[in-house]
C-alpha cells in the first residue's frame, strides 16, 4: 500500500542524507531504528558526540515549506538530547532544504543569540559548514 511506499521513500531519503553528510563531514550517520519506540531522538544519529544537531528527515511529494509540526518534533528531540534541532526536507522536483535555528548560526559565528527564535533555511553544504564551525568553536 501507499503507507509502505512512503515508509520506503522515507528510509531511502534518510540513507541518502546520511551519505551526503558523511561526504561533507566525515561523520558516520545511521538511521535511528529506535525511532518508533522513542519518538524524540531524530531520524539520523551519529556516534560523534560533537555533532551539534539532531536531524529529522522529511520527504514529501507536495509542499514548499517546512511544516510547523516537523520543527516542533525536531525541537523536542533536540531539547532532550541537548542539541540544536535540524530538519532536512525535500519535496518532489525541488532541492533538498535544511532548517536550522538562528541560535545555532550565532554560535557558529561566536556570538550568542538566545533572543532569536527564528529559523534559517539552507542546504546540506550550509548545514555542514555551520556544524563544523560550532564544533571547532567548542573544541578551542
């Protein structure tokens, strides 16, 4: 049925994002198969404790923007993991997009911005860049 198809589509997408991030960062990401039992862990997990984001992956046929529920889901997961939320999403015939919180961008550039609650939209290169900046800043 369609449910099975969309689940396969989702897992294929998660694997692809994991591979793309590995190419950019050298961290191994794997699909979180505990996902259904523990709702708030993110879709992709890496054993690198320095990685500052939890990643939710969303793959849909139609749409053009991140849905509020996705961001809220990612934010809950990030809070319990003490990381920043990140949603990687793609609609058919559109490029992969990534939503990050502005506070993460601020940290990447060495400032704090707790008063910003907004999101920043970028792509996987942008995510990798911000992650690297945060990690190197924390490891000084």
